[in-house]
C-alpha cells in the first residue's frame, strides 16, 4: 500500500515537469540565452580570420536557431535544444578562444596593475607628509598627489629623463630625492633656481636682494601633530636637536607643541667659517644661521614654508634637478595622529 501511495505522489510531479518543459522559458533563461548569443557573436567577430567559412556558416545557423526559439512564442524545450546545438558548435569552432572565468579575472587584474604601475611611474604618485616643515601649506598626515609628468618623462627608478619639457620654477612645491639619502623623498618649496643669489640671516631669506615674505606671523605659531617623546618639565637648555617639546593648552583640548629643531643652529657639515654645500657656490664665510650663496647650474635651492622648523637647503645644500620627482597637486586625504580624519583638507590645492 505504501508503494501505491508513493507512485500516486510521483505522478503529478512527473506530469508537472513535462508540462514545464514544453511551456514558455523563464525570464532568467531567456536573458542567459541572449547573453550567450552576444558572447558568441563577439568571439566570432574577433576570431573570424581563424575560422573557415563552412564552420562560420554552421555556427551562424546554430545562432539563428536560438534567435528563432526566442522569437514569437518561445518554447522552453525548443530553446534548450537550440542552446545545446549552439554550445556544441561554439566549442567545435571557437573552443580555442574560450577563456575560463579564472583566466579572465587574472587578465583583468594584471591589466589593472600594469595601468597603475605606468601611471605611478610616469604620471602621478601619492605621498604622505610626515613632518611639519611645510606648515601651513601642508600638515602632518596630509596625503597628496604629485604630478610627475609636468617637467618631463623620466626613466622609471632612475635620475634620467626620456625627454624634458620644463623645469621647476620659484614657488613650486616639489617632491625630490633627498640629496644625502636618495632612498628618502622630501617635499619643499623652490626658493631659488640656477644663477640666483640666495641669502639667509637668522629668520629672514633674500633672493637676488629681495626679502621673501613669510607665510605667517612672527614668531610662527601652529598646531603640529606628530610622534615623539614628551618632556613637559625640560628646560630650553636641556632640549637638543630633534627633541620635541609638548605644550598643553586649553584650546579644544588639543596638544599644541613646539618642535625645537637644532635650536643652536642648522648643521651644514661644518662650523663657522667657509661652508661647503653641494650645488651652492658660497661667496663668503657662512655661520650656520647665516649664509649667502649662488645656486649652481643644474641645482635648485629649496626650503620648507615653516622655515624656523625646517631642515632644508640651508643645511644640506642644493637639490639636483635630476632628483626632482614632480610637483605637488592637491590633498586627497588627511589624517592627523591626534585629530583623526580632517575632512576640511580634502581637495586642498597646493599653491
């Protein structure tokens, strides 16, 4: 009796399956069939030179069979038969051109990586600002894009150029290889170019006899975010080169502090007397806080906008033009170690 009941239950299911097979195809099935047709058409067009005329004709007949099954009142069984025929013909005719999903993804990824590498090598590159030497123009934690195409086309990973069509001008904010360690990238503003006479005397800078305006009040006051040890009880005499002194204030609960960078003078590799700085021809004795030099051919003189707290050309001399990687464009992201994401700096253009 149980077997009879079992057969009685199976009969409607069998009849239903047969009915569905001979009815109209589902919308999803029709869409898949249409996509398959487009893929086959694309492959045949791309590889027609490699396929004989007879094989092309057979493949087109199979494609017409699928189109016919989709037109008018589509029948699921007829469409299924037409699709099987097209799949078989496609495998025989264009099997060499069919790619696996894994291969397609792999090729897409490789192409994307190649495009990114080319853009980074020749057009634009991202950099992060690690110090406050360019405050207020750039803050610690700013992420910027640098235009590497503006001065010419460089041979990747070298100091040579394929072709040059420009050179940095006074006022440009540039990224360059640090002359004393080319594994590091620095960002400064071009203050003087080849042939210019530059003089600095304590807090003032003169180019060809003209005093450069400061970007902020004197003494320059700012909030800098960075890493360092805290010396809240240290006296000025105890603070030495590259020591960070934090000064707590009540302004918004932020940690304001001064960066005391070599408060006794910039190191230039020599003491008071005749100073030798690469790329600069100094015409007189230059104490560490005072100097007057002419920029030599093929070099630039660069300084940080935050000149009172910047290690720059006054310390390590000129920047070879061949070391220049590009010109700063704009801030695309900004995140301070203490303030977090700084939305107001997004899109800030570097002038």
